């Protein structure tokens, strides 16, 4: 049975591993415009200017890049315990930790693919120091005067050995709604987009052609406008940031985007999905076929060949 909607309020923050902590911190502060809000050992805490919580991103030094945890804030203490019961009822397990500043206890569990999820309720509101205090009292922090100036962490795209099993974990255990998917001619679900909010998607699962588990495709940060993504591309060229592809507009979810890589080796998307919301409570799941995807991933961008060479769909 699908759990009641609304127990997960939104994506709280994400953790990335990086083999070059200093260079990664410089990328997120100088290029994206995030602000450092503390460091504990080999972990640096950073925040986007419109995040009401202590941090939006954790960067942790490790030998290889990848995703640490995705933290989801629940809508109440009661909602947190409902989701924990749902995890356990589905045969999952978890543990409690309290290891992040500004955040209370986190319940750690994993999806079927091994991606770590942290569920929490208790959180302190961010209070900007004088030098970062905004002119508008309904904004947590002044807009940055450097880099792209991304507004928030928008979504996470996981790679998975079994897309459907992991998507159903999000739906049945955490209460996400599926909005769009790719179905191959074989019937296999090769990608699925899901939301906890009125946004058209918060998490995505995409088939990992290597058959590996627990890997990351990308995390995404939202900009205010499309024009800022065009500016981000110019800034990337000027500052030596590697552009993988874009700017383009995806067919699935209609997101205007730019894919870049940070120095630690993690793919980062800059996106402008702000004008597209899913307000219908009975939104039907949109299914894209192989033939439809062959028409192009983004404004005719032909990346469908990856179905045949790698067995994985192009990502939106």
C-alpha cells in the first residue's frame, strides 16, 4: 500500500565524497557561489543562499568521488516515525546518528541499491552573520556576489542496478510520487523520476549500465532563471570548469540545464525547473518509449545511442 503523501517535506542536503577537498570547496564557493558554514575534520559544510537550514551540502575527503548520504527532512516528528515504521515493515533496517551541526538525530537507512538515506525532523534555522545578512527579512542570507549564485539543492539522480526496485522503495517506503519514466522495448524500466513536493521531481533513478550498485549520476542545483545557466556556461569557460554538455532543454521534465564536473570528479547539474510544478494530486505517470527517446534527449540532442552501446538511457 502506498503510504500517505506528505511525510517527506523536501530534500534537506546531500553529501559528496571528493579526493581533492580543497579544489572541490573552491569550485562550490567560487564557481557556484555557496558559502562555507563550518568544518569538522575532513568534512566541510556549505550552504546555498536560500537554504533555511545549516547546510545544503557536505563535502567529505575520500579516495574516490561519489555520494555519501541524501538527507530528507520529514514534515513532523510523527512523520519521521511513520517512515521508520515503513522502512522496517518493508524488511529494511536503520540506525540513529547525531553527527551533523544544526541537525538533530538522523535515521540512516539504504535503498535496495545501497544508497544511504538519512531521515530527520529536528533542524535549526540558519541565522546569517552581519556580513551575510540579507536586506529582505524573508530571505535567509544575502545573495552571493560571486559565481553563479545557485539558490538551492534541487534534486539527486542515482544510478541503480534495478531502477524499478529502487523507485518503488521511494514510493512505498518514503511516499514519493512517480511523475515520468523511460520504458524500454523489453518492458524494463530504465529511468524513473519521483517527487515528494509540488516540484516535478526530487529524486531520479537511472539504470547503471555497468551493473554496479550505490553509484551517483549527478546532484543538481537550481538557478533563478535560464539566463543564469547561460552565464554559468560563460563562467565555466573562463574559470576552466569542465562542461560535459549543455546548455540544453531536456524533453523529460522540460528542465533547462548545464552539466559540469567539479574537480573531485562528481557530475553537477545546474538547472532551471522553477516554472514547472506538478499541482495535480492525481498526476498520471508519463511513460516515454525507446522510439520517443530516439527523437532526442534535449532539443534533438541525439544521445539515445547509449541504449545500444551501454544499455542505459540518456539522463534528463
